[in-house]
C-alpha cells in the first residue's frame, strides 16, 4: 500500500458485509478522503458465498479465516460485520495487531466484552491505532443537521426525547427462527439489534448521556421453527420499552420492537426544548422537521429538505433536491473513518461511545429483571486503564 492508501479486510459477507462493501467502493467514487480504501480481502467461513460477494464488489482476495487478515501486511483496517458473539475476539486481536477497526453495532454481546474492547481501543489509541463503532444513522444528513441545531443552542434547554424503532418481521408467529433469536449469538433481541440505534441517536443528537432507566422486555413467542423444521427456543426479547433520565435532567421514552405489524424499518426521534423541537423519521429520511418558538405559536413545524450542498455530506452526491437513500450513510461512515486515520484524530462514535450504549442496554435488562429504576454507570472513566 502507498502512503495515501489503506488496505481493508472485511469480516462477514451477508447483509451488513454487502452494505459495507458498497460503502468502501463509493468512498472513493464520490468522495476524496485523506486516505483511499483498497478492498484487499474479505473473510468468511463459506468460501463460495464470500467469493460471490468478492466478485460483485471487487475484493481482491477471499479468506476463510479472519485471522489471516491480521497477518497480511497489505491490510491496515479490519471491518467487522459478523454476528455479535465474534465482535470482541476479532476487534481485540485486530487492535493488538496494529490494525484500525470498524465494528458493527451493537459493539458486543455482553457488558464485559464491551469493556474489554474499550480498554483495548484505549491502549491502541496511544500508538495511533483508531477504532469506531458503526452506528451508521449518525451519518444521515438530517441527523447530522439535527445535532448541529442542538449543539448551537437552537432548542435551548432540552426537556424530553422520544424515540422508537419499529419492525414487524417477527409479528407472524410462523416467522422462522434465525440466529438473531439466539442470545448466545445475538446478545439480545430488539433491545440490542434496533434499540441500540435509537439509544445512540438520542444521546448523539442531544449531546447528553442516559443515566437512569426503567424498562421492560417482552418475548411474544418462546419457540419458533427453523429452516430445517426443528422447533427452537427463542432466548431474546421481541420488544423493549423503557423510560430514561439524561444527565441534564431531560426525560426520555423509547420503544424498540420487531412485532409492530405493518412497520418495516420505522425509526423516529423527537427532541423537545424550551426554544423549539426537532423530529426525524427514517421512512422520510431526506427531511428534518424543525419548530422554532420565535416564529410564534402559529408557526408550526418547518420541513427542511436536507438535500442541498450545504447540508452535511450531500455536496458529494447528486444535484440539489435529489434524494439520498439507505446506502449513503455507510459511505459517509467510511469516509469519516478514512479521514480520521489520515488526520491522526479519533473517529466517533468511539468504542467508549459503544460501551456507553452497551451499559444502557445492560441496565435496561437489569431493570426488567429487578422491576426497578437502574443507574447507568458512566462508561468513559471506567473504560480507560
């Protein structure tokens, strides 16, 4: 690799592996990051399936053992798109080998794993090795704009945050069992799979941390039949609901469910403050709703179409007014990571940010088990050796 390029090794070739593969390609097709990604190798247990993805997305080689990526001097960055039960082992080994790391959310399956990953990231950072968690929705132009508005005081004091992430792929009792319904592989159900996204977005947009939670988890069907016709136990939640307090005193209420009949990927976030409010809906992702109280009580919400060159990330894509889609935030994520590596700065969300989300997830599970309010331990101080 030349000084202005970095070899990427991707672990995983399914849905997220394809999304990330497209992002690495587009990062150099539409943007000019400080360092260029080379799609060096993809690793997966099924060589034939990995080869198919490699051919489609121009990966140079295929490996069947992710450890081979760590031994390759042409690879400087490891991108982890595997189920959660492998995240900690791969990420810690990659950081120890001096490789930069991007890992999909949720960062880990357990709090102990997340803490170990954050410690490894802190140690690697001292030698210039960077790490980032793939909370991709942060890179939506509308969400990035929402963060800017709150950060500059556009809402004044934040009073409350409301978030929901609704899907319906488990609403049918006959929906087949998959690895996502196995706690050993997935860590948790709707809570970690989609609840992690809304938790991260809420904390990111308001620039504040959740400190206490009270939640409940629900599993509608304890058994499901797998593709081979065998009845398998469902060991994760199908839905979670929780209320929260932020460090600033703002309140929060959240729902994440895979039982919301008719909803495919409905992520919504609302923030209310003394001087205004924001609302975002992933099913209408090119718009941000903004209410400014200075316009008077009859002003109402204003819909901002976030597709002009001055909006975050948009200038590299299409002419003004042309919509972006689901794939683009993955590219923005890749570009931001590449620029951080080139600049020698720490990308966000960091492993400490991922650990904070993991602590919230664990606290919700504790609250459900104890039927009580649960305090979320601050992550950053605990994670730093």
